[in-house]
C-alpha cells in the first residue's frame, strides 16, 4: 500500500488516536519529527479527495525549501577564472569516492575538463582507488602523501598548468564527531581559498540514504563546521526509507544536488523535489 493510502485511511477516520499511528508510519519511514509534524499539520486541513495531492505538495515544498541559486540543483558553480574547486566530504562508507567519479563523468559530458585530487591520505589504498576511477572516466589524477591540504594545493597548481577547468577534491572519510579531523578539512578550505579566488566554489557533503536519522546528525555537524553548498544522497536504490531525504531538508538549509541510485557512472540523478515527492508518496 502506498504511503498516501496508509495515511489517508488513518486520518480519514478523524479519530484523534489515529494521528499517533500516522506519526508512527512517517517516523518509521525516516521523515523525522519536524517534517512529520509539518506534513500532518498540512494534510489535516484537506478533504479526502485532495489528500494525495496535498501530501505530495507538502513534501515537495519541504524538499524545495533550500533550492540552490538559479533553481537547478545540477548546475555546479563556475569560477570566474578557472579552475573551479569542488571539495567533497563525508564519513567512511557513504560512497564518496564513487560519487566523485560520477561527478567527473557528468562534468566531462558537459565538455568541462576535470582533474581529480586524491587528498584522502589517511585511508590505505584511497589514492589508488581514485586513480582507477580517473582512468575509467578518462581524466587526470593528482595524489600524494602527508598533508591533504598540500595535495589540494598541488592539484590546483597542476590544473592551472594544464588549463583544466574543474578540480574535484576527494577528502578522507571521517566521523562527524571527530573535531580534529574536521579541523583538517577547515585547513583545506583555507588553503584553497588562498590559492584561488572564491574557492571552494562548491563544498558537497555525501550522505548514505540508508542510515536514516544518522544522516541528519551528520549533515548538521558538517554544516556547523564547514561552508556546505550542497548534499548528495547515495544508496537510494537500496532503501525504502526515503523519508530521510525530507528530514535532511527540514533540518539543514542546504540544497540536495544529486541522488546516487547505483554503482555505475551514469547512476547520479539531478535532484527533482516534485518528482521525488511523487515517488515517495506513491510507493
């Protein structure tokens, strides 16, 4: 039974006790407390025949609240003078490196030249993994050892020398509770800002869509520590709890840019609030 049908059947009884059951359904789908309260408040005002449309409209409104400038989530920034610098963050295991490869593939299809920076110097094999992806996409990769900020610095220098338009910087996965490692990211932000006007032009946080409310906690912590410009939610092909995306947008005023829907290079969809709301409500 679709989400809208479950809620309509409960709320249609106009029984005060049914609201608690409706709350349970939404919370189990990972909508979170704030989004759940907003949704139920809005749909309680409509007649039964308008319920599905009202539910879709309310969910879409929450999802679109933090839309990026210009309204197109897939339109990444362009520096006034190349290279454009895109930093990519996230905890371990969210699919960050794979997502960077997908972004590089997407930018290459837009005829933008790309260089990957393997600034994850913490995890063994991380640089080699990124080089393998770079080879598959057909773009250069710069790596090194030691200070991640130094790797980012070298990557920007290489991009200028080669006339490359975009530098995608892979960073070490870290827990959102590790202040020392977050400070390492802040240092990288400061270094690229000194080397390139306006950098980082994009700071993207990758989140695992299967972890529910933990993704909300991660997003809040990273947004408090770093100037995020967008979120990318991965692994949505493997979870029925898509309400976490709604909870994210309700909790953190940062636009969702892309959804990862598989392991292939093409499996990166531009986020569409209305389409996502329709799918979430109808499935």
